[in-house]
């Protein structure tokens, strides 16, 4: 299984990849993870490749190989589209975060990205920020999305919950568990 997690710096993509990696390890899979940080501390692109199976030799996912793209932001979803394999799924947070060229006025944020994606791929969109607010933690967007993705795997719900319990600081545990549950029970 090839999963690509994309977002911008500060959205929690690295925690999401840690939760994913530790959960599939607990299921007995061989796992390889590779993180590409770009300008992550300045809101730049962050990409994480997670591959798991009976035996995995490389963490890198080439174009056309991703079974699932978990996108924390609309533009990052659009940028990652070439990596999705035919029949794969793209799970997208509808949040839009302006990249530096948009902030400086050098470019405009592309319009109607969701329309450009729909019809071309198996697309699931969610306002993960809304559910993170419901969970009581605006920063739990990543865990809402992990919940949505978890529902699209064969790994039991309890395994995900156990990993969140061991990967999350105590002060965020309750909100992260609620965020995961909200994401898991969407669509």
C-alpha cells in the first residue's frame, strides 16, 4: 500500500505519518517512511511517503503509484495528483492556505481546485477544520484526516486508537481521540 501525505508546514503531516506508520507496524507490516520538508517552517510544501506491505524496499512513491493521497490542503492535493494511481483515492481537506507567492501578490490562488479534481479521480473532500473545532482543538485537522483515511483501510479501529494514545501528548489526547472518531465516521 502506497500512501502519500501532503500539506504545508505546521499542519501536522509528520504526526499523521507517525500515527500511520506505527499503526501499520502494530499490524505486522514492513513499513518505510520518507519525509520531504521543502520550506516547511515557512508554510511550504511538506510531503511524506508511507509504504507498507509484506516486504518494502524503498519509501519513495513515484508518479502513478499512490493508492491514497491524504491532502491537508487543496492546492497541495492538486500538486500531488500525478502521483495517484488509476483507481486510487484522494482524501482532501477543503481548507485553502495561501502559499508564499500568493501572500506576496506574485500569484493568485488557483480557483475551483475541487472542480478540477472531481470527475478525474476518486475524490473525498471534507472540511476537516470544522470537525477539528468540534473536537475542541483547531490543530487536530491532521487527526480528523487520519480518521477518514483509516476508514479506507482494513486495519481495525482499535489499532488506530491505541496508536493515537501512545503518540499524542496527554494534553491533546482527548481532543485527538474525538477528532479521529469524527473523521472515521465520515462518509
